[in-house]
């Protein structure tokens, strides 16, 4: 059965990249179809989950600082228009080990971008956060304006706003094209035909499965385990404002304070095993759970033995170095790839969508870092 409409752009994937791309295209007056195999913020999506850190600190990678600033403005604008408290300004604390090179580069970048921050030496850290243990920490950097996005609900709000702007949303799975030249239509698994002038595939960890020859070796979906611990009764030290969102650089562990009584979130930032997003187990492994319990007992002694209230297994959709992928298909000139969130992408959704919408209209001044040609087949992470 053929659909009666033809669209300017069909966006496949209603995660944060796809939803904001659809929204920005609709704001520019385009007829947009947004499709997803499931629903926005579903439990297997990289854009699912309750919370994501929003920070501007990226070492010398100024492009991501600019995008974080631009995106935070747009997130706030969206939430204010709907009276939704989906950004919590907890502050974000970046903790460096004895080598503070990355932290000093970050400070230089934040100064150039006029981002407020506080440099905290070890005594200052211990004075401000006496419930943290700062062994092997050389210094810290606090971004007071940073915080936490309530991710799943923020994504749903983005899709609802896009629909209000004229985007049509459909719950459908598409068949990946295998042709070359110009694509005239896509088929869904239900047998429908979708016709558009351009197609954007923003399918997160599924990109490599849909385009195995091109992206299979260049998109690395990894298993990432997340844990929530209940603070002691009556103890407010692990909730804002006493605790900010935090990242221990050398430990490659990050956390989010207790928001909405979900618990104190602790997650591993190092890349887990390669997985298939359709079939991987969504149950945390006992060995990792034991490691995390030991870790919080060392870094947060008051949480030693704290009840584990919630767990989650998601995935990072990594590129070889952590840069985003925003580029045309090498053989289908009206098909675009949009992905490579690499564990840090959610916050950037608004700026990502704004950039891609402009590229679809003009394809002028593309950022070389986002090109397909820079995506390698071996992981050498450089974006943190």
C-alpha cells in the first residue's frame, strides 16, 4: 500500500538527533515525516533513560563547547514554552587526576567561550564536598550553569513540539535501501512506500546494522551499565545542591545526584563490550555490580552498603574517535547519515539538528570532523 503524501525529508529514527533535525526542518517550512521502529525514548534507545549530564567542558574541542551552549539555550527555550522542569541546574564537577593537562585545556576553552567556571584545588574540593573522597585527584573544575537533562521526557517533549510544528510521526520500521544514485522511495516492513526528496537515517546503534557494508565497521555499539543507589535515610548530601553531577577523569566513571528520588546514579564511561542493540541482555552483570559497589564505598563512604534501587543497560553508539557522523551516503546522494553520539551526544541534540537542517538546505561549509571519510575502523577515542 502506498502512502498518498510525498515529503521534503523523511527522518528515520526519533532519538534526540532525529527529533531535533525534524523539528528544525519544520521550523524552516519543510514537510517532514519522522519515523521510528518503536516510540520516542524507548528502553533500547541510546536516547532513552532518565538522565543525561549537560556540560560545556570538552578540553580543547571548542566546537563541542559552542554546541553545548547553543543546545542548552534551545533546551531551556523548549522547556520554558511548555512549563516543563526537565533541566536541573545542579552544576557539573570535572575531576582530574595528577595530570591536569585536560582540565587546563578545558579552562582555556571555557574562557574563550565566556563560560563561567571555578577552578578548585584539592583543599577547596574537600571543603565543598566533604562526602566525596578525592584520593588521586589533582584538581577540579565546576561549571555552575551545567546540570542534568531528564532525557526520556525531554525527548518526548521534543517530538511533541515537532508534531505541533507540522511534523508527521509514524510508528514504522523501514527496509534499508540497497540501491545507488538517487533514492525515490523507501519501503516499510509493513509494505508501505515512503516518498521524499531526502532521507536522514538517525538510527543510533542500528546504523551499522542497516548499512553493514559502509557503517558496520565504523559504528561501535558498546554495552554500558548504569546503577542507582539509595542514599541513607534523611541524608540530603547526595542530592542537589550538596552534590553536583560529576565526572572522575582518570576513573572513567561519572554520576548524577539523586533527582526525583531515583537514587544516586553511577555509570562507567569506559567502553564496554561490542553488542547488538536488538539482542544484548539488559540485565547488569554481577561482576560489574560488585566493582561499582566497591567503587562507591571508596569514593562515597556514606554510600557503602547502600541499597541498589535501579539498574539499566544501555549502549554508546561510538565512532572511531567520538566525533559525530553527519554526512551523505557515498552512493545515494539524497540519503544522509546522522549519528555517532559516542556517549556524549544527547545534550547536543538541538545544535546537531540545527546544523543538519542547514546542511540539507545548502550543504555549504560542512564540518570536516563530521565527515564519513574521517570515521576509521579502529577505535581511538579522543573526545571526552
